[in-house]
C-alpha cells in the first residue's frame, strides 16, 4: 500500500510540475487606437466667416461724409 501511495504522489507531483511550465510566452497587444489626423487643407468655416465680415465692413462703410455744398 505504501508503494502505491508513493507512486501516486510521485505521479501527481510530476504532472503538476509540467503544467506549471506549460503555456509559452505572454503576448500583450497594444489597445491604443490610431486616430487619423485631419489633412492640412481643411481650414474650417470660421476664417471664411471672419473674412466675409471684414470685407463687408470695408465695402459697406457708411461713415463717408458728403462734401459740403458751396454757399452762394
């Protein structure tokens, strides 16, 4: 009975020892997403609106005084 239990114990230790070393290398993948940048040619709408306002302010200038009429 003693030899059976020693054999079973030896077999259990041998099987556990091999499962500890099983598996191989652990590979960790990057989960960071790559975000594509905007192309440099897209300028947006704000500079266009500012340009329109400036052009309109110059063209629609109502501050001009009429020249005085000569008195007779």
